[in-house]
């Protein structure tokens, strides 16, 4: 009878798992189909780059080559790490689209005022000004692009507006912008006079002005046969006729309503079918973990240098963050030291800050993947340690070479090679093309190392959707999804390039790495005999369904106003709202992890890891979930896009989630390779508190309140006003920016503590206990029955 019950239970679990697998496969297929079809829609609907832009008299004013050239100049000098275009980029400088739109609009108003009243616009009466405004809006909104001839015709007023934009940026890039942009940034001597790569022949400042004008044109001109501009009426500027669309209002409300409905449905399903991890031990019988008896291989010991480098990179990255925070108060020097700004201006420091964050977090995760491989496979393959060393030095070359290349490129020393070896110019994807290739090669070497380590486990596991196979599939996805970075070139239409860019930032960083993280957490808990394998596999499938079901299409909240089709407002609003659900469930899971740590008592060796896992879950809800939900509402994003509320969410999500998890897996790995007597949890508990308090302080003291004020400024005076230096120069804003030094210092104390601990650990590593190809005494997770 007992056997029959076990058989029936086994069949029921198998049936349930098969159903969950089918639902997951269906979810992935549907999600990526929608994403790719939506991408094709973007390709068809995005604003054209005309072969020629002519005046009404037929004079050629600018060409497609000069628009592309201007975009390349913008990228070559790393200006996306200073300001934004179409709301995407950094937060120190202006949004060049909004700024150019204002200059363009005011130029047209002056032209019309002189034409009608023979006076400048500002000298007109309010009634006269209103007449001029309406004429300008009507003239701007009309789309005079001919898709057959591929020619755009500008009216005389628009031509005058174009000339004003060119004059404005000629002055900015010659004399600086009076805030953080260096004088004479763009130099003709930085490029050959002819035979240029990507940048067209002729004056580069004129080309970048033409690019900015093109973004202003597409943001203020109606799509052919439509009642909305190419950017869905963004940026908000009433003088240009740009006001929020009905779809932004409706889908903001609809997304919140749908979220409430799906929270109830998903919570019901989870509890009804027990789709959460279940403890594998009984009360009072917590597994005894003796670190001195834990098997250890040579490749695992060699991961120690990875984690030491991770902590050093974390420190350097944080110091660049402190420098950036200071530039908001003193934009052209560091406490009066001019040469620091000359060597490391805002845009270079910002690029380093972002790239180093990706480097240290990814390296931590890669090091952990190398560490757990022998635990999965049950032995160490031949020459595994050598491959680990090769990968380490490849990463060193990547970090050092790319940072040097970015500095040389932005400063104009690479000429035509700027895209290959310098700074590509895309925020988060600053790496030159050669360095991207090195990165992919490095990730493939890592995948090969992991595969060699877990290969025997894959062969033993008959279920191709089992825990070990899930670990392998998620590892494959890490290098695979970075490949989409190669779809972007300097001549790619900005809107289309931004579509692929978010595949890297959102899908690769926020999606694939999160999937990998969820699998790793599940594996480690099973490996430590804290949860059952069968419940973990079910829970992972359930989490993947809601994670990928919401996250893949949820990428659309980045596409609202960058020139994409209006349908993305609906898709992005609904699915990005649903992304909050899996993040909330992870908090419930963190409570279970806390109970496990408590049950382990004083002898539980992985307390530090669990402190950071719990921190990860809390920031997942607060940083990624709550703050992400706030800015992803289309009605909020319309006024907020590219303001301080974005880094509010960004810091809470990037550092709070991915950074904290990177530290958690770092400490788990180090705990196993460092001699137990050399370990000190007090240091790590202190570091955990400092990092969490410091991060929370950055957000609560500075980023969030300034973001709210900036949102209000945009609502009252237009988006351009919220991004002008005058807003940041206000006394209250400057006081809040200055106060940020307090939480920044607290955070840095935590970083330094972690760095000292990790570097010291290198001198207290355990000796390998097992040789290559020697069986390890570890649980066989390939078994179907536990």
C-alpha cells in the first residue's frame, strides 16, 4: 500500500512538472514572439532618416550622412554618459532632444513673429504670442517627408529653427555648456580630414547639431496618417504642441488594475499547488555542515583571486560613483583640483562607473559558477585549473584594455578606430567592438569550464528539465544573450539601436542573470540539504514562468518615447507592472531562508551569505519592484524619463539586487575555500549593515527627493526645464546633493571592509583535498529520488 502511494505521488509530481515545463516553453515562445514582432514593428514605424533635407526652394540643408555622422560624434565623445537623447543616457547634462526642440521652436516663433508683426516673439502681446504659437505648432506637426523620394522638406520657419540649433551647439561645443562639458571637446584634429569611419566629412559640430535637430523634428512631427508624433508626443513641451497622449493615461491605470488581479491569481496558484521550496529537514535536525570536511579542488581554490579582484573593482567603481556625486556640486573640478576633472570628466567617470559595476558583479557570478561546477559533476576534470587561470587573465586584459581604450577614444586619440577600441558611446554598452569580442570569448571559456565540470552530472540526470540541466541552460543563456550587442553599429537608427541595447541591459542583465541567480540559489539550498530537490525544481519552473512571462515583454517600458510604435506603451505598461510579482515572491522566499539560517544556530557557517541573500530579496522588492513600478507607469515616465528617479530605481536594482547577490555568492564560495579559523563574520555583518544603510541613504536623502522635485519641474515648466543646469543649481537641490556625502561615506566604509576581508582571505586559503578526476564525496543531485 505504501509503495502504491509513493508511486502515485511520483507520477503526480512527474505530471505536474511536465505541465509546468510545457507552460514555461509556451511562455518563452509567446514572449519572444511578441518581442520580435514588436521589434519588426519598431523597424517599420520608426522615424526616417531622409536621404536629403531640403528647403522649400530646393536647397539641400543636410543629408542622411550628416545625421548618421552626428550620431557617431555623439557616441564617439561619450556624450550619452553625460546627457541624454530621446531621454536615454546620463543625468548630469541636458536632454539634447528636449534642448534642441526648445531652441528649434523658439527659432520658429521668432521667425513667425517677425514675419507677422515685425518684432521678436518676446516683444509681442500675449494675444499675438498665442497666435504665433498656434501657427508654429501647426507648421511643426505637419509631416513633409516623402517616402517615395526619401526627401524631407522644411518650411522657411523650420529652416531658421535649424540654423538656430546649429548656432547654439556651435557655441556649446566651442565654449562649453557652463556646467560639466569641457570647452573645445569636439576637435577636427581628432579625425582624418577624409576617409572617416562612421563620421561624415566636414564640421563635426555641425553634424552633431543636425543629429540633435533630427531628434527634435521626429519628436514634434506627426507620423504619417496619425495624430501622434514619432515619440508619442514626448518630450512634454506645450509650445511645440507636445502633451501627454490618452494611451499613456489609460495604460497607467490599466496596468495597476491588471497587477492587482494577477497578484491574486498567482498567489492562489502558488499556495493551491504548493509551488514553493520545502524544507528538507525536521525541527531540531538541522544538517550539520563541517567545513573542514568539505571537499575542495584546485580550480575551486583558484577562484579566490577572482573574488579578491571583484572586491577591488567594487571599491574602484564606488570611488568613481563618489566622484560623480561630487561633480553635481562642483561640475568642473574636485575640491578645486582641476586636473582631476581634466583627466576624468563626468562622461568618462560615468562610463567607468557603469562598466566596472557590470565587470565586478559578472565576475563574482562567473567565479561562483566555476566553484560549484565540481560539486555538480562530482569530480574535477583534467586541466580545469589551467583554464580557470586563462579565463582570469582574459578578464584582466578585458577590464584594463577596455578602460584604457574608452579613455583614449573619448579624448580623440583613436581616430577612425574609436568604435573598435574606444567607447561605443551607448550607456551600459561602452565597450568597443574588439573588447566586446574579448568579453564573449571569455564567457564562452567560462561556459566550457562549467560544462566540463557538470558534464557527468548532466549525463546521470535522466530528466532533461532537472535541476542540473536548468543550471546548464541558464549558463548557456549568459553568453548567448550578449550576442545581441553586435546588432548595434554607429549607423544604426537610434531607435532601432535602442531596441537592441535594452536586450542587453534588460534581458541580459535583469533577465538572464536573474534566471541564473534563481537557479543557483535553488541549487545551493538543495546541495546544503536545506530544501528538497523535487520542491525546488517545481518552484524554479513556477518562478521562471512568471519571471520570463512578465520580464521579456516588460522590456517595453524602455520603448515608450524613444521613437517606437505606440503599442509599446500598452505592452510595456502592463508587463512591466507584472514584473513586481516575482520580485515580491522572492521576499517571501527570503523569509524562509532567514528561518533556515536561524534554525542553523551559531554553528551555521553561511550566515554572511544569507544576510546578503535577504538583502537581495528586500532590494528586489523595494529597488527593482516598488521604485521600478513607480517610474514605469507611462504617465509618470512621460514627465520623469531620464531624471533622478531613474537612478533612484537604478541604484536600488543594480546594487541592491545584482550587487548584493554578487556579494552573497562571493562569500559562499570564499567560506568554503578559506580556512575556518581565518573567517570573521563580525566583519561581514558590519559590511552588510554599512552597505544597506549607505544605499538606502543615497536613495532617501538625495536621489528620491530630487527626483520628485524634478518631476514637478517638468510638469510645471516643460521637460527641458527639469534637465537644465538651473534646476540642479537651486539651493535646496545643492544641499541635498551635498548631504549625499554622508550615506556615500557609510557605503564606502562597507565596501572597504569587504575589500580588506576578501584580499586578506587570499593568504588563508585551504589546500585542495582532492586531485583531478578523483570522486568527490558530495550529494548526487542527478538522482530522481531523494
